[in-house]
C-alpha cells in the first residue's frame, strides 16, 4: 500500500537557555491541520512524548545470535580439518602447510580491500537511522487536532505495541488559532534527544506548523516528498486496535507503585522456560494479585482493589513490553488497565496531569496486531443503508467527537444502527474509539478514505460467512435470553457437507462475548484470533431476524 507524504521543511526542536520550541512539519498533501500553543505541563509531557518514542523504536521480536564470526572461523578451518581426517599422510600435510599460509595471506588481503566498504556501509546505516528515520520506521506518527484534545498515535517496529498520547487543551497555555484534522508529521531520531532538554524553567512552545500550508509551488526546494510502500499489516494494525478498544473488558485501577513492582520484578529476573505470562487473580473487593510465571512469584497490589462483580483469572503474555511505561511511573497518578481476556489484547493507560498515554499490547509479542485476531468481527454488525451511514458520519463531523447515544439523538436513528455504521467507519480508518474518554472521534488515517461500498465485509472470512448464510447452512437453531439483555444462540452449521455444532453469546449491544464451535479454527485458536466462520453465520442470521422484527 502506497503512502505519499510531502513535508515543507522538517520537524525541529530548538533549545536556548530560556525557551524550547517544538515545530512539527505536517503533511501538506492533507487538509490544513495546525495547532500552536505553549506547554504548562513540561515534565509530564517530556516523559510522555519520550515514552511514545520508546514505543516507536521498540522491537521485542526474538533476535537470533550473531554467528558471523563463528561461520567465518568454521569456513577457514573445516577444509583443513576434513583433509587431516581423511588423509593423515605426513607428506600431504607438509604440502598443505604452504598452501594454507598462502590462503591465509589472500584472505587477509581480501579483508584489507573490503575494509573501507564495510566501514562506509556501517556509517551509511548509522546516518539514515539518525537523519532519515522513515527508512527504519516506515509509517510516520499521526497527529490529530480536535476541539478538546491533541493526540499522537504510533506503532512499534515489531507491530505488536500501539501507543496514543492524548493531551487535553489544559496541557497548554496561550492556545492560538488551530485547525482540526489529522495529519502525518515528519519525525526523526534527532527529535528525541531534543525532547530531553525540556525543563520547567523554560518556556516551551509546541507548533504543528501552519506555515507548511502557505506555500505557492511544489517546486520550492524546502519541500520533501516521500512515497513510502507501507506494509498492509501497519494499516490493518491501526484498524484492529480501533476495533479492539470497543470490546468488553475487565477494568483494573493500579497504583503507580504496582506498575513499578511489575517492572522491577521483570528487570531482576530472566525467564529461561515458559510459560512467560502474568496471571491476574481478580476477586471482588480484594487487592489485585499478579502471579508471574514460570517463577510463580506473586505480587499483591494492596493499594489497588478490584471493583468487578465476578471472581476470575486472566493471563496475558508479552509482559516485557510493560517496561515501555517505566519512565511514566514518577509522573503518573494512576494506571488503568483494560483486559479483554486470557491471550487477548490489553490496554494500559497511564493517567498523567491532563494527559493519558495508552499502550495497546497484542495477545503476545510474536502475534502482532495485524495477525492478532479479527477483532473487527466481534463488533456489532448490521445492514446500514448508505444514506444513514452518510448522516451518521456528517453528524460526527460536526461534533468531531461524540458517543453513540449522542449521534443517535442527532440523527434520529436507532443506537444499534449507529453502532454498526461507526464500526464500518472504524474499520475504514476514518473513525477511532477513544478508550480514555468513551467517545468516537473523527480521525482520517489515510488521505484518501476507502470507498463505503467495499466496507460491507471486513474480511474474506466475513464474506465467506455471508455466502454460507445465503445457501441456508444453519439448522436446529435455538436462542436463549440472558440477563441484562444478552442472548445465547445455538445451531448446527453445515460447510462442505460437514455439520458443526456452534454456540454464540452476545451482549445487549450484540457484540460477541463468547462462543464455541467444533471446527478446526476454534479448536486451534479458541477466540484468540476472533470468531470462526460458523459463528459469523449464526450472528448474521440473528441480525437478519432482528431486522425483520424491527420492520
């Protein structure tokens, strides 16, 4: 997928004894978006923007050991060793000795000749890492300006961690004229070092620079054009994060010292065997307990009482990514954790003064957001006509951010229809769910949004489910009403002549909460990678029945 950026100049941070100015160069190919103000929360912002950088450069994937020296040594020695084993004739060894010496001299000369090239190559990669960070991180951070907030979004290099820094306008003084919208910003490694110079005694000015939109010609030498072939996994990762944020979750409120204890334990010990997980033991009205496997070390969060209604245990993996939050512990007044379930994504929110940094972690490090699961399929899905979708999007455009209830009141449409439409726009990258504020926000991830006529099916799996539904693959259907408006569905689904017994549990908003099936997809993955095709068929059939009753 091609992303094209055009920046007027480059993002810079200038420091003096009394002032710091941060100037972010926006993408001039997008609609004008700018924001200029002075910071009043210097240290928390410095730590938060630095933590965001730590996420951008994070790569927790397994790095195999460098065996270059060993392989070179083996290549130099295996031929002589083999010859000695095959032929122990002293005369042959004597004849080999001068040849080995000559070969050694030739290899030394080769290394001497290639030494300038190796040094230049190393210097080049060091240069592009510092001067052209996009060569290492292919997707520039996204900044969105809203009437109440400015927020930055990014992904880690291994695509398993998502971060969003949301700053209310209370973080700033002297907020000038601003234009709401979303833009990519030029981001380089050099900015990180300059961020560390922010101090309380310095006047700090942040500018998403409006001058980038006041130029007359693209021939200006100050323009920097980039055409980046962005992996589809990056884009899909952003969309999956937005969908996962709106799923039902268990909420935990942790004291900063609890997060410190988590990080401290992980730094003190190195696991050699599995399982490498944190097991949260949640009992209503009691302190949250965290069991670190495989050592079985238990940390009791005595300052943090679980407020849920039911006792349960939830395990999460990829725990070393939590150390990305470590530098926020001194400036955060609390942490809020949203656990989707065992092996499912989790969201860790650092609550700072007038700011929140959200760290979204996929089920485990090797299972990045693009492959972590089809969480968009768990969201409510229903048939929404184009006119209703356009009305809902226009209502959100007028407000910039709103809850589903507010949009339902503005448009006069049913809340279920509004939720379904917002789900489609979320999957198109045009809307994001704000987990910290509980509202939907307008956020155009790409300059050219996907056409609505391709949004009916979020994936090939959902399209396959629609095909099975059309051939009436369900039989022996039964439904059971659950407390608080939920619904349990059972049926037998037939695919390629083979029947599967399938069960699905929906909440009051018709989101998939749980399910089971006899198919291979569910047997291998459970719900960790989203629902199987037979669950989707059952959910689509129920949505069609609901629509018939409403009519």
